[in-house]
């Protein structure tokens, strides 16, 4: 009983901490986005601003530069090698907060979930050290940090609770004792963020088509496109990072060059719609037909920004990419614009994050239960065809995916490589 009470109190504390941190982050993000829109010349400060943040991370950030992957590694390492932890640095929270603010102030195309998750993980590890947690309890605090951060930044507590468990386990057995703390932290974090006066956007996907085999075939076609899009995004970020690293050794110069590439993309696209979160573009994707290439432009902007080392998350850009891709597929598949935009938002994120269950829960919280069958199909099929890749590389270590999933050369699962080595 004493342990249950202790874990409940710690989960509530994590919810309060992550909810407050997300409220500060989101309030600042809104203010900085308004400032950028009022002063377009700030875009020209993107190269030096990104270079400065990269230099700070290189000099003072320690392992914080590994971002979300560091937190996932530390949680999963508890399963494999007890006592091999390295602490999640406390400096990760302020660094990722300021770094993401800088990215959005100057116009980089990035998201916000990565910031919330990293702040949550950092705060969880700090709290764990204060209360002298270790082993399973430390792991619980890190999971609570992820769930509280995700839930509070998007206003989706159920999805946050499932996301924290699914991203870490990738379908492996989950200890039931972790489910309740994850849920407590997620719902508390969401409540605290709303209590601070933060409001979240809502999307309406209009009428749902009546079920028929022909409609389902169209939905499956769209889901396949969403899965391949998530694979393209993931590989794009990876290859830009590798290419930039091979050409330019210094992290600061990589961000400096990437910033000028983003500026060039603004003039090539002839619009600033793809800078920052691009939430107005996402809202329009539910309301009206957009350019057929909007999803591709947002992908390029985001891949260059994140691949060059700028701080920020991937999830909100994935929402925008999925929503605009669904918008573009609407006239081809003869399905409603808001309906396909909603499915695209869920599908592309599901494939890139390898989290179909969390994305299904996200859909229920964003759109309601009407059309839940379509949401389930899109989340699962997109995940199936997104390849053995993902935005959180650490979650894939040692995890195999079925043979019918898309395989990409050079992305063979670690476990498969080890088996091949043993046979040789």
C-alpha cells in the first residue's frame, strides 16, 4: 500500500510539473510566433540564431543533444542492464525550451512535442534524484514525464498515456504497474496546463462516408500513401543529418547553412506558410482545397530545419504534412476534404512514430468516436507500410517488424543483424 501511495503522489507531481512547464512553453511559443509574424525581418536571424543554439548544446549540453532518444534509451536500458544508467541532464529542460523558442522566433519549421517530452523526461529524472528513486521507480518517473509532456502540449491525455508506453515498448510486454502512473501524469498534466489558461485547437472532419467496400478501398489507398509519406519524412531527416555531418563537421556551421537554405526555400515557395508550426495551414486543410504540393513543401522545410540541428519536435509538422496530404488526395479519391485531412493527420504520425494505438486514441480525442473504424484502419496500415524506421531511433533497437512491412536497405533491425552475425 505504501508503494502505491508513493507512486500515485509522484505521478501527480510529475503531472503538475509537466503541465506547468508545457503552459510556460506554449504561452511563450504563441507570443514568439506573433512576434515573428509582426516582424518578417527576423527570418534573417535564423542562421546565426540556430548556430548559437548548436554551439551552446555542443559546449554545455552534455548528452542533452540526443533529445528524445536519450529518454527512451534510459527507460529501455532498465530492462536490459540494471545499474547502467546515465542521468538525464537537468539542463535538458531549459536548453530545449530556449532552443525551440529560438527556432520558432526566427522561422524554423519544427514542432513542439519533442520539447514537452524532453522537459518532462528531464524533470522526471531530477525528481527521481531528489526522492532517491532507482530501478522501476526511476523508469516510472521517466514514463510519467513523457506522458505528461505529450498530453499537456496537445490536450490529449489518453493519447499521451498510451504514447509514453507504446513508443518505449514497441509492442513488447508492458508492466501493468506502469499504466496507472502514466495515465495519472497524463490527465494531471493536461488539467494543469488548461488551468493555467492554455487552450488547444480543435478540428472538425465533417461528415463521415457510409461504409462500403469501395470506400474502404479508398481509405486503404490513402493509408498506404500516409505510411510511405511517413517513411519519406523519417529518411529525409536522417539523410540530411548524415549528409550535413559528412560535409560540415561543426554543428554550428551546419545550423548556419541550414538556416540560409530555409530562407531560400521561402523565396522558392513564394510564401511563409511553411515556417514555424504552420497551424493556420493545418486549419485550412480541413476547410478548403489547398495546393497539391503543400505537403511536399512542408516536408522539405521541416526536413531541412531538423536535419540541420535546430531544436523542436516532429509531431506538429507531421500533423500538417498528413493533413495537407489528405487534402491533396481528396479530389483523387473522391472523399471529403476534412475527412481525409483528419485521417492524414493520424496516419502520417502513426507511421513516423511507430505508435498506431496512441494515434488511434489521439483520433478519438480529436474527432470523437464517429468514424473510429476508419481511424483504426489508417493508423494500423500506415504503421505497417512505414518501414523499419521512425522519428525515435532508440525505440527500434533490437525490435523486429513482420516481413510484410516495408523494408529499406540500410535499415535492417539490429536483432536481425546480430542473428546474421551469429550464423556466420
